[in-house]
C-alpha cells in the first residue's frame, strides 16, 4: 500500500534551482504595458486617425483616401477661420479670468475661514450639487432668467430701473460667457481647494507673527503656494471652453461662433476631412497653451 509523506515544519525542501527573476528595467516595462495599451488604443490611435483623415479628399457625398493639403490651406488661409479662432480664444480668456477669480475666493473661504473639516466637506459638496444634472439642462435654465420677458428683465422693468427689456442679456457673448462660467467654475474651485488644504497653517501664522498684514500673507504666502492648483484649474477650464460648441450655439442664438461649433457644422455637412484638419489645428493650439502653463508653473507637486 502506497504511503504519502508530508514535509514537516522543521524540514526543508530540496532546492531545484535558482528562482527565476526578471531584470528590474524589464519589470517596469511590463507593469506599464497595460496602461500603455489602453492609452494607445483609446487615445493615440483616434488622434492618429484624425490626423490621417485630415489629409483626405472629399466631396458632397463621400471621402477619398489621399494625401492633399488643401484642408489645412483652407483652414489657415481663411480670415473667417482666424476670426473664429480669435473669438474662441476670447471666450477662453474671459471665462478663465472670471472662474479663476471666483474659484480662488470660494476655495480660500472653504480652506481658511471654515474651521471644521466636516463643514468644509459639507459646503464643498453643496457646491457640487448642481453638477449632478446635465450641462445642457443647467445651460438652458438661463434662458427664462435672461430672456426678454425673463426674471431679470421683468424685475428691472417693474422696478422702473430700465424703460424697456435689456436685449443683450440673452443671445449674446455675455450670455455665452455667463453660462460657461456657471458650467466650469467648479473645475477651478476643486484643484485650488485641494492645494490650499495642503498648505501648512503654521506658515500663515509665522507670517502674521512677523508682522505681515492679511493682504501680504495672501500675496506672498498663499497665492504662490496655490499656483499648482490654479494651473491645473486653468488647464481644465481652457480645454473645456475651447472644445465647447453647444453653449456657444444655444446661448448666442447662432449669432456667434467657435472652433468646435465650426467643426460640428462641417461634420453635419459630411466635410469630415476639413473638420479633422480644424481638430488637428485646435489640438496643437491647446497643447501649446498647456505647455506654456506647465513651463510657468510646476504642477508635479499636485500629481
């Protein structure tokens, strides 16, 4: 009858050879391979396809695989296109400036004037409640407020402040900027708040003990330490504004244009190569802006 022998606690297994180990450098590449494959398939490959299509030819019915450059020639050689890009940059600058101002002061209030962490989190979550609804719904909700017979105009006329409704409140650049500020302010508040919460409060106390006023503490201590959060918020807001077309289309009443809206119209007309060329130019412009921000502010401390 066969017997089975178990290895005791004090006994050792016979060595069959050295354990197989991979070089350290190879281990790092193996660990990064899944993420590289995901980014390559879902990010780099679509961008590469857009670049390829931007050199194709097309007519009113279909696209033709080719290598032509007139899509870029028409894009960069048209004054209307340049005006559209300048208009988009104007929206980006105005929305960035307003959201930076509002976002910093909201984050500053939450970080330095609310003493308990619980209340800070509660107030921060209250700021995020509107974002539980769709961007389109929150954008359209401004129409009954800003319209000719909306809440603001009705109140101003009834109070006798203005003799007639103000026309430029809706379907104007003002309405576009206001809606974008409403949509994207939280993207500025969140990274700045995260940065301010990491500031050691002893630095602020040391500056006050040294005789610095509140504005000196703010300008010389808090704002320099908050720059990484400001840079991250700037990247979020600028990229979102540059790619927004629905807000421009709805809130301007079709009276204004942006690059994203121009691409949307080109795709509706089946002009995919022309839209792809505009997408490549817009991507290059946004990457240059992001690179400029990263050259000024080091955001690695926040990553």
